[in-house]
C-alpha cells in the first residue's frame, strides 16, 4: 500500500484536528470543574464568589535552541492545575504560515485561507504571552480564576550567558562554568534552610559545619575580576525578588511533564513539524491521548 501524499495527509489532518480541539477543550472544562469544586470546598473564592486556584505554567518551542538559537517559529505553553494536576489551558503561537510564505517567495497574493501566523514578536516572548492570555481568559472560559502561579526563575540561564561575556578573563569565566551547579545547590539549600527556620526545625548541616574538606575559596579572585559583582546582581535580582514565593518550595514539573510527553512524539524537537497548524494539532492530539499529566 502506498503512503498518502503530503497534500492528502494535511486534508485528513485538518478534519481530525477539529474533533481533537473540541475534545481537548471539553477535557479542560472538566478539569476546571474539579479545581472549582476543591476551591469551593476550601473556601478559596474571591469577593465576587469566583473560585480561585493555584496553577503551574511552562512553555516550549517546536525546535531545540541548544542555548544559542532562540528563533523558533512556533511555541506552546500549558497551564496545569496544582491540586488536580490536569491541564487547564493550552496556547500556541506561530510566526510562520506555509501558504503565506510560499506566496511571498513567488511574489503572489495569498489565496483565501486560514492563516495561522498569529505572532510577529520574538520567540522568547511567546511563553509569557500565552501564560498571560490564560490568566486573562480563565474566568471567561473556565469560570475559574488563576490567582497564584508556580513558574520558573532562569537564574542558571543568566549565569550561563555571563560565561560568554568576553569582558571578563577566560580563566574567571571557566571557573564560573565549573561553579554553576554549586550556585544552584547553595540557593536550594538556602531556601530549604529558610523553610526549616520557619517550621522551627534544625538548619541543614550544609551551613553549619564551616568549610568543607578540600574546598578552595575562589571569592577573592572572582571579586578582583569584577565577576562576583555581576553574579550577585543576577542572584539578588532574580531570586531575592521572588523569595517570598519560593518559600513554598514548589517547581514546574507538572507542566514540564506534559511538555516532555509532547516532545516525545515530535522527534524530540529535532525535526521542525510545522506546516500551517500542525504544531497545534500535534500538541492537542497528544494532550487528548494523555488527558491528564499525572500518569
């Protein structure tokens, strides 16, 4: 049996995608009802009686960036309910439409079609825009208000970018490269220690035994090169501003798990599966097959 042509596949995919979208929307409505029931039970409602819930959000692109190419032509973000661990909102942004692109290359006027080009800004701003859109539409679409967000702070990414700054000596930057995992551990331990102090528990021994065996103090060198000051700006700017929310000791694993399941079915993002609305179709198809994150 011969394989169907690309044109035939897209025709069938368009028909199937409509049913997938309807089913996915209904699933998200059902998940919202569960979150609403928990919010009402816990009396977590606003002054107007609208149920409120905590959510986890994260995003991804249709291609890998390898920490250098932040120019994906499509991106997706999901918002997951923290209590029931089910997807409540999915958004997709496209910077590309195959029909518009082909007509532009041929210097022709695009025919009447459903254009999926809905984003003309940078790829790095897709996730934030989708998340904000989910918050703004939650009450209208789901009858539920997202009042708390569990997100991620990209401190390690900023430290990685600092390594590429040729303003500082390569020896100091290489030293920072080796120490990034230690910075992450130190921040985690500091937060955990803060939680212990709030609970009147004991501090972690990480901070109570002084210098470790074989430990080298690199602070004077980094300070003399001016690199330490930049590191402190990043940590103080990113972490300290959000320390009150970090006390909850939560992460975005719920949303990242959903994204990883989708990535598994798009060749690990090594192939750009983007023709017209195919990214949205793939995302919603996999969502419909999993239905919830906690599997």
